[in-house]
C-alpha cells in the first residue's frame, strides 16, 4: 500500500493517522460530531449529576419520586430516539440538520425548565429536556458508520470519547457554576447561549451526505421492508436483549451514585464533581482503546469482558454501601468506594459504543440510523429501573439498588456469550 492511497483514504491509516488527517472532509465531520457530543454531555450529564439532586432537595421529593424524574427522562429519551432514527433514515440528506437541531432543542428545554418550581411540572420539564439529547445519536452515528465503513469501531468510539470528555468536564463545570451563580436555576438558564453557538457551528461544518441508490430509501414501504429484514437477524436480537439488560442495570446503579454520595456520605459538591470527573477520565483513556481493540480483536470479546466487569464493579459498590461496611470509619473503605466508582467509569460509555458498533456491523446500509435508534431506544424497557431501584433504596438502603443493578448487568454478560458477529 503506497502513501498516496493512504492520503486519499484515511481509513487505510493507523488509528492515530486517521484521527489526525484534519484536511480530510470526513475527519472534519468526525471531530465536529465529537465536539458537539462533548457539549451535549457537558451540560446534560452535569445537570443530571449535580442539579437533579438539588431539585430533589428543593422540591422535597422522596427517593421514589426522584427515580420517577429519571424514569420520565429515560422514557422520553428512548421514544424520541426511535422516532428520530426513522426520520433520519427516511430523510438522510438532512442528517446535519437533525444533529444541530438536537443541541438547539436541548438548550431551549433546559432554559425553560429552570422556571419550574413544582414536582408535577418538573416531570413535564424533564420529559422535554430529554428530547433534544435523544436526537443526536441516530444521525451522528449513522453518519460516522457511512463515512468510515472499515473503521466503525474507532469512529463510533470517538463519538463516545466526546461523551466521556463531556462527562468529565460536566460535573466540574456545573459545580463551578453553582459556586459562582449559587442557584441551580441560573445554571440551567445560561445553557441556551452555548447551545445556539454549537448548533450553528455543526450546521456549517457537517455537509450533506452523498447518497447512492444502495443507501437511499425512496418510500416508507421500502424503509419498513429494510428495517424488518435487519430485525430478523439473530445477532441484532441478542444485542437488543443484552443492551436492554445493561440499560436496566446501569439505570439502577448510575441514577443513585450521586444521590448516595450527597445524602448518605454527605460529600460536598466539589468532591463529588471531582470523583465523577475522575471516573469519566478513565473512559477517555479506555474509549479509543476499546474501539480499536474491537476493530482488530473482535466485538464479542470486548463486550463480554466489559459487561462482566461493570456487573462485578456494581456488586462491589453494593458491598461498600452496605451499612455493615459503610459504617466502618476507615480510609480503606473510602478508597475502595472511590476506586470502584472510578473503575466503573472506564466502561460506562466505552462499552455502550461497542454495542452500537456491533449492531452497525450487521445492519443494512439503509437503516443504520434506525438500528442506532433501536439500540438506544431499547432502553425504554429500562425506564422502570430508577423507580424500582428507588423503592428498594427507600426500603433497604442504597446498597439494594446497586446490588439489583449489578445482578442484571451480569445477566447481560451471559446473554452475550451466545452472540456471533459477521460484518455486512
């Protein structure tokens, strides 16, 4: 392979060579999507980590009601994702419009929700706040899969890399803004300004995709036929079951980690922000490594080992949160708790994007955004998880919620053992 062919096709380069081919149009689009994803998770993730617990306290909610806020958000996110996937595949030449619009709507909804002061209206506010973020993934991942067909694992993982950076910066940024602006309402209101700026930037950088007959859907009936054909694939069915179980487990565990740190351990916002940021920093390191490994060594081994590790770490978290252990006044207990949360961060977003890459491997070229949407939307099954985990936490303590999630995650790992991935 000569150097000139590599320059024309960055996919023939190494992972580092591809990511640094800044003159290539597709690579520019990749980095624009990464930057957009950073901002989405910076505000959305930071708000969920630090502002939702403040909303719980200010509105006087119990744990089950707090879980209901997350359940409504998850339900809205999943259903909106599925709808967006269908629209993007049907109107593929407008993928760039959907990507920018998702950030714009997120900013508008967050700004509007800052004026809400009752639990009932906050449920509605969370519902609308979840629509914008849900619209980002189907068009963004669909574009990356089409532009980098031989480097899907790396490209999709770079999308997740952006999520990890956003999750690292989110708690720190929101914690700093809370110190500066005091009220959580003011923090939510200022999000509209950068949302508008980022949206315009995405519209300018991401060009309309060049479509061919093999990637174009001319009618609704053709779309339905292509989608049903893809959904008959056994591998897709196994992946949907596994990622649904993973979503249930992650929803039960992830929802209550910040609340456990605030209510049970009474850790201040700065320390919580630092801890959650350190956890996501591990994901920044692991994300491109896991993506490249899945391209070279196979998706299955990465999925099975990664999902099993998340399950075991969640069970470890339950052990550390059990009153018999948590009551021990020892620095080793604190170090163990921090190590588990930080270790879990290495897999949260990294692993999710390997699931998506595996699904894109076996999906048809006409329904890639819809498959992404279905993989995200399958989380609709997990919408009850935060509420159920909240009931367990109210009755038995936080450790019960973590144990419940860990067991479900282990089950997801066993489901993946039967998978066989053959790229289309």
